[in-house]
C-alpha cells in the first residue's frame, strides 16, 4: 500500500510512496513552506481499495453475516 501527501494550502502533492517517507516529506514541507507549522488543510491518501470500489467484497461480507445469523438462530432453537 502506498501513501500520498496533499497540502491544501499550497497544492503540494507527493507521488505514491511509503508511509514513513510521506511523513518525512510532510515535516519538510511544514518547515520550508509553512515556517514549521501544519497547514490548515492537509490530507493523506492511500491507494488501498475502498469497499465501495469492489462490490464483490461487500457481497462476501454480507454472505458471512447471513451465515452467522443462520447459525445463531439454529443454535438458539435447538
Ligand atoms: Zn503547504
């Protein structure tokens, strides 16, 4: 998984890199562009898939949930 840092105050955006590297770039950016302070708007973005991007994962989680519910109902009536 890779991370990217975006500064909302001055449109600085890194390439995809490791989490530790992104933290380093962020601190350097604070020192050089914002006199050591954190900007008002900044964010980290990861390139990990969100569940909404992959509906098959959501279906899988639902199926597991339904199976667990069936087992629980079966257990409580026997
Ligand atoms: Zn900035």
